[in-house]
C-alpha cells in the first residue's frame, strides 16, 4: 500500500520527504541525499515497464496509472511515493484509488510564495509567466516540443493549477494529513511531531526520540542548502538560460512574497485562489 507525499511543485515536498526518509531509512536519523532514492517519484517511466512503451500520448499513460501502482503493491509492503500529480480521473481512468492507497501527506504552501520559487526552478521569464503557470488547469510537466515533435521526460506529471492540485487531494483522500509549509518554518518540531504521530499510527511503530531529533536537525533548510553546495543535488533543475544546474534549495525562509511580487500579481492570485487561501489561513 502507498502513502503518498503529495504537493504542488515547490511547496516543501522534498523537505518532508527528507525528514521521513531519515526516520525510515537510517539507523540514527542522520540524513543524506542518498536516502531520498528510497522514496521515489511517481509516475516515472520505469514504473510502467510491461504496460507502456509510447509515452508521447497522455491518453495512453492514464490508462495504466492504477495498473502500475497495483504492480508496485504486489510485495504487500507499505511504501512511500512522492508526487506532484493531481489526484484526478480522466475519462474514467483514476490516478489512484483506495485499493492502492493507505494514506496521504499533502504539503501546501502559500501560492504567492510558490510563484517566486517557480520562476527559479523552471527558469520562467517573469512573474506574469509564473502566474499563468500557477493558474493553468491543464499543466503537464515532462512534455515539451523539440523540432516540432513531442518529447517526454521520465516524469510525465499532470500538476494542474495550485488550487486544483490542493482540492483534488483534499477531497479524494483517506488518512489525510495536511501540512502547511509555513508551519514547518515557524514550528518545525511540533509540525514534524504531527507527521511522526501520523506515521506511528499508520505503520504501527514507535520512533526513538533521539532519532527524531537527529532527523529534524539534519534536514533543516540551511543544512540541506549546505549539503547541496558541497556535494550537489541530483534533483536540481537545469538552468535553461545560463546552462548548468541551479540551486534547488534557493531562498527558503527568505522567500517572502511581500518583498518580491508585483501588487497586481498578488491581487490576481488572491482573487483566483481566495476561497482556498482563506480556508488555509493565508488570507
């Protein structure tokens, strides 16, 4: 059975996944980037081996979402998967279901701060382009035009808009834990304790307090940022303008929309996502 670590991109998924990986995949809670490989992303091409060869047609991919998950679950073990995919159903084909899913940890972040991170991570040109990215309902990652032909990466992912991504998991999930990125920043220990309580209940396991403390300390933003500077990070994105890889752990706590965003963009975001932002305490 799968426990999803789900979010819209640039919302703190890697931070939460790092902490959980340190808890589950180390003896002492001391995190290294290598631990992340044990919580892979879904969907990736390798998970569809035996089902699908042509990834250029989205309509083909969706037919095998559940089959790929059922295959992963044949070992009857609890596993964690990262995803930015919207929890949707397209023409009767569901992204996931309760037969394959044990629980969901959904990390959400103020969309005004997400916007700034999107510009950096996806090499977007300006705030207007990032706003349109944030609003786009049919937004797929992993598809691009090369010489007029569709090219597909290892990660064909329908993220949709910030609003739809959040609502899709909120409304269609059991054993759901919603974590706000902002609360992780301001109340790190108490928020990670909520995650620990959630995991202990679903996994029927108790975690050592010293291990928890080590996991918190070795997955702080500054520690992760310094690890990336020293050793690099295999999930960092290519800079489409300058070449080379850009920093994955970029601004973190210093990303404050009040100091960065154009007021017109802020107003449009608040109008578009007002209901959800009020519900989450962002307005």
